[in-house]
C-alpha cells in the first residue's frame, strides 16, 4: 500500500511514518510533502498512491485548497488538531479523520476501513463531496443577530445580545430582555437552537434557552436536576434537565 504523507511538521512526519510501520507492514511511504504547493506538484508528477494522510492546516493554508488545484484520485485520511465536536462532517461518505497526535490503534482502524472501502469500490474513491462538506463545516458559522417582533401595533427589532432567555409556555414561545421586556417569538425551540450561538445560549430543557450572563445562581434540585436563578426573574422554573446537567456544567466552565 503506497502512501503519501502531507504534513508540515517534521516531528509529526517522523511519528506518522513510525506508527504506519508499526501497524501495517504493507504500508510504504512513497512521498512526503509539507505545503499546498509541494503537494500539488507531487500529485501532478507521480503515480496515484493508494492512500493519502493529509493534515488540514499547512504552512501556506488549509489543505482543502489542494483539491481545487489538482484532481485527487486517492482516498484521504485527514489528520487534525481540531476539536472532535467541530468535525462531524468527516464521518460521512466513508472517509475518516484522525485527531493528532495520531494513535496507533486509531490509525489501524482507519487503514482497515480504507482497505475495505477500496475493495468494495475497486479502488475508486471519490471524495469531492466530502471536501465540500468539510469546508462548509470549517467556515465560521453565522448566528442570528436580531429578531423582529411585535410591540403593540408596531414591529421592533431586538438585538440578540439584549436577550436573557427564551422559553415556552406550551402554546407560544417568548424571550425576555435584560431590561425585563417580554416578546413573543415566531420560531419553534428547535429552530431557535439552529439560530443561537451555543457559546452564549444553552438549551437547558426542551422549553428553555438561557444566556450565560443571565445566570445568577444554580442549585441542586431533586431528580438529579439543577434549578437556576436568572435575571430578570422568570415566570416558570428554569430547570436543567437530568440529561443536560453534565453538558451544562461543561458549558458553564468553558
């Protein structure tokens, strides 16, 4: 199995070569490149390899640019230091990724996966759609900046950074601002989850989102839940559901 390594850190190159040799005797590193430019040149001037191990962040940019400059015919295992939560797109289309530093057992699993993939597709693996999905995933996400809501007979625009929390009474959804103004919002809680910045808002239950700066106090509550004291004060109890407690504590400690 001929392999090209795309990695701009010399130490990481050596470690990856050593790990490859330990997990698969058939693995032969036939080339090492350390930039977008050198990778494009290598791919243009050498036979197609069986597999590419490619770091995302290179000295001259993200390695995704390689796919815009040359036809990459080999399957790719991406290596990255990015947080796993941000990389859900890597699990589609039977293409894998490895978090750095690369562990031998993870590399073994990935290599086995690629052997099965190549066998089932006769060695022809197209990753164009994967790369597009990854690029979209890596781009900074835009979250809602304001909501247009009714105030008496008028429409007003309320900035999201003025909102302390969203909640539902079972019929309608509302939000309250830091100065204790209450508005109806015409979106479902699930829709709001896609709109709100998760660094600032947390969905503590199916019917409640809270902003980090609105939380004054949290206390244990029966049923392994938490109860929050918020500002401004709430009309219904702000309870962190049992399933959300662990995740909520991590969020609070970021």
